[in-house]
């Protein structure tokens, strides 16, 4: 397919900035919670941001589909689909922690129900940081080309971890967390998956691991990381809706996997 990549990127950036402005306007206001569970919150503003993004994207690309954290839009059989997290880091945002972002990917349908991400946009309105990538090109932060780090030693690495939203993922991740803490320079738990991925792409972090992330959390920033020379390793979990992920600078996966495997084995045998 002959994709108008620059036009699509331009449109995704406009949508991300519009949603970012809405987030900033509501930064200090009390947040209306639509739904909450033990480890998660969904805001009315999540829905409003997604509607705004939908309007911008589907006005320019009316035949495309959209898969968002807040629902579907457009013709779902379309060869193009936008994957949108209107507010990634919702719990941070709700509690007034200024670390949250808008994430927008454009995917092209391949054979056998597979998709390939061709455009990634992540926007942090609090720091006014905008990451972009078009498959095959460089990754950029506010227009400047970025690269993942070259650190190969776990002892020098800053590793981000996410605990996802379920008891099961907590039980699986805590032993890995305990095993990593003494082995790495620092562990970070930031609460916005897309931003942790773009931080790896920017060389701020060396890796980011999580046992159960959703496609909208990782599609855009995963491409940005790959375009920055990093490795976006992710595998679907049973059910196909969530992914196990070991994103890294391309030099640390084997070491991280070894620590994770032995941590889980120790728990099973204790
Ligand atoms: C969540 C955040 C969190 C990560 C979860 C995500 P949301 O996204 O990115 O850091 O650990 O897996 O689902 O709900 O804030 O959009």
C-alpha cells in the first residue's frame, strides 16, 4: 500500500497535541472517575481525549479503523488502523503526578490478521516532549534524532518495570523485581508504559519490562524504540489481548531473561 506517511504523522501529532492540551487544562481539576478496580482507574477525561483524537484522525483518514483503550471507531475491516491510548499513565494523572502521555500508532494490516506499526507518536504534555517515528526512518524527540543507550552491563543499567493491573501479574513480577533490585544501578517504576519505552529509546533508561501490557500502551513507543536502535521484544499472552515485554537497548535481553527465569524458579521451588 502506498501510505501517505508524512500526512499521517502530521495528523497524529496534531491529535496528540490537542489531547495533551485537554489534559493540561484539567491538570489541577478534580477528576471524574468512570470506573475503578483494585489496581486501575478509568476517567471521564480518558473518553473525552479519545473522542478528540478520533475526530482529528478520522476526519483526515475516514476509511481507517481505530482501536483505542476507550473503544473502537471506524470500519474495523480497514487495511489501516490507529491504535490509541488517550491517557497513558491514568493513575499518575488522577493523583496529580505529571507523568502521563498520549500514545498514537498507525498500523498497516498484513496477511493472517497481523499488523505492522508504521507510525508512532508519543506526547508528554507536562514536559512538552514529542517522540515520533516512521518505520524505516530515525526516531526523534522534539525533532532531534535519538538513540538507545549502549550499556551492556546490568550493574550499570537503569531498568523500568511495570506491574500491570492484576494480582496475577503482581505475583509474577514481584520476584523478578526483588531479583533485579540488587543487580542493576536503579529500578524505576514510572506508571506510564509508553513513556518508559520512549525513555529507553532516548537512552535515559536501558530497559523496560512488564508482564502484561496492552497493545495501545506499547504500539507507538515500540516502533519509536526500534527506530532508535533498541529491541522491542514482546509476545502475546494467552487470549492475545496482552503482551509480555522485555524492551531494551538491544544489549540486555539475555541477561534480564536469565535473572527473571531464575527468580521465578526460586519462587516455584520454595
Ligand atoms: C497503564 C500504565 C502502567 C502500566 C499498565 C498500563 P493506562 O496504562 O501504562 O504504567 O503498568 O500496564 O496499562 O491504564 O494508564 O493507560
